[in-house]
């Protein structure tokens, strides 16, 4: 079996795993509500396909979390019908990501951040990275970059092995 076939199978298994997670469509949005896009894509690196996550470095001029690494996302607008709409709108505004390039896989259970904001992680898959023309909004984003998804999974796995 080739590396590409194996990786493709792994990707399909990951997508199924997220799709089997209980989705959490909110019926009621707290006053301080937001969503982030966990945008995954597959890239050929060193003879193997690697899953990567798109991240941003926030502008140092922002009043909230200046210069921090973040997922694209932000506060819910009144016209946003759900968390998916919020995450996709914010990704378009912040990094120029066309929502039509992203397939939504799942919406995970919202959590509350340090500032009391409810944040819903929206998992999406970018099928064509080349079609994504990065356009960082300089008022919000200093840099757009990506890292291997495995970086986050290893960290989580190492936490789970402690006794």
C-alpha cells in the first residue's frame, strides 16, 4: 500500500471520528459568543501526506490577545445564523479564506475562555490549499502560517500518559 493511500485512509478515519463526535449546534447564543475555525488540509511532505492546521499571529496593535498565535475566528455577529457562519465569516475577514473552499466536518462543544467568552470550535477541511489566496487583514493578523496537526496530538497524548 502506498504512503498516499495510507494517509488518505487516515484522513478519512479522522474525518469519520470528527463526524461521529456529537455536534453542538447552539439554539441560544450567550451574549459573549464566538467561534473559531480549525481548518485542516493535507499536504505532501517528504513522501507522505501530512495533515496541517492553519493558524495566525494576531496583530500587536489589538487590545485583546495582541501578538498571540490563534485560530481564525471571533465574536458572533447578529446576522450569523450559527457557529459555522461565524467561524467562516471571521476566517474570510481575517485571512481571506473563501468559505466555499472549506467543508465543515463538525462543531465541537463550546468552551469558555479566560475572558468569559464562549468559543465554539468548528472543524473544517480545506480540499485545495492552492486555491486559498492568503489575504491577512493587517488590522487583525500579522501572519498566516500552518503547523502539523500531529504537533497538537502528540502534546495531548503525552499528557494522557502521566500517572
